[in-house]
C-alpha cells in the first residue's frame, strides 16, 4: 500500500484524506527588557586646565518590548560603576523626570524612570563605566561605555557669563576636540523670537528648540545659528519659516541657551533624529543579556548668548562673526 500524502488546503480536504490534526499550543514570547540609560556630565566654567564636573544626570528608562500587558519595570536595581571604583545606585522616580532630562519626544509612555540621587559623586570624563540592571523577574542586563574626554569652547568663555552676538549675523562656535567622541550634538533653546520676527511678518513661538550635529572628533565647530534645525527645515517642520529666518542670524534682543555635547558611539548608534541614522535603519544595541537597549555617555558644555549691539551694559562678544 502506498502511504497517503496530506496537503494542507483546508480542514475538509484533510478530513477526507484521513489525516489527523495534532493539537498545538502557542507559547507567548518571553518579555524582553529594554534599558535606555544615558550618563551626561556637565562641565563647570573655568579659564584654565581641565574643567571640573559641575553636575551629573543619568536618566534611565526601563520598559518591556513584548508581553500581554504593557507596563514599566518598577522595583528594578540599576547600578553604574566607574573604573575609579565609584558606584551610583539609581532611584526610581516619576517618569516625567527622565523625559525632562532627555528632552526626548520619542519615549515609551509605560516606561519606568530611574535617576541618580541628589549628591551622587559624578564620574569623570574619559572614565570607563559599567551598567548593571536587575529586574524583579530575574532578568539581568549589562553595558559598558567610556565617557568622552573633556573639551572647552575656544572663542567663547562661559566663565564670563553670557556672551554677545551681533544681530542678524552667524558666528562660528568652536571647541577643542574631545577624545573618544563619536558625534557632537549641539542643542539650543531660543527665546525672545516672537517680537522681532513678528515685525518681519513671521509668526514665532515663545521658545524654540533646535538641534545640530557634527560627526567625528575633528569636526569640532558649528555655525550658529545657521547649522541648527536643518533636519526640521528639510522635513517641512511647522516652524520652517522661523528656522529660515534664523539662517541669517539671531534677531536683536533674542537669546539662546546653547548646549554642546560630545557623545560616545553607543549613544550615536541608538539615536534617531530626522534623517540622522548613524547605525543604518536598525538601531545598534549596547546593552546585553536578557534584553537590549542603550548605555551611552556624554560630556556637555553650556553657553548663554544674547543678540545685541555694543554698550556698557552688554556682555562681552562671543567671538568673531562668520567670515
């Protein structure tokens, strides 16, 4: 006798062929833990030598990638240890604290937030850090990153307080190269734009946040404010008219709080901003074990600028206008 071959073209045909269906149970995939931890060291103002670390922020988001019910990961143990032996145990807080620190509009609403406690001893530029995350379900995640080295502005000295730009002019902001950097991230929060731009027939918000990028250790400069917001400009952002106006410089009496961060490779390869995809279309995880995610580090410098003419009550100039 020849054996019968079953062709799965429908239950009726299978029954007619005399085949028996084997009962199978589908197994739900295990929850995958995602950790997004970013250590930011903000350097204090100084006029000589390597600047001290003024403060440290460690926003860390924990969430699940799969699972029957969405939710964060409350009650986890999150520790960061430096090569110096200094260790920081993060504390769980409201997740809005992580979002405010990250200034990130792409976050998981169900994520749990962990931050460094007040008074935690900051790590140092150039130090190797290790991340360890243990969640109540028993999963363990680890990651490692070397903090980029310290850097300083060349023409503008934040130790002198705010500096001045000529209205409607672009300036080249330069800084010393940082060791171990992968990308320089320049962020600016503009204020005071509404009145001067309204006079030009441009509707502007009270405040506006824009971002610019420099890739590689030696690319340590940006043209301010022209180089900020280019991704938004190309993507037809709702503030495109304001961004175009800023291509010619900061209008008179407008201000900006500028932050330049030297970020490591882990951070860069997890970033997604506009069309900027350093690792291609798929993010590269730098967290391993029972899940994935990012453990990135950055060193930040801040600078306050105001657009205005010369005068006794005006701050010193930031440097030379763009040639």
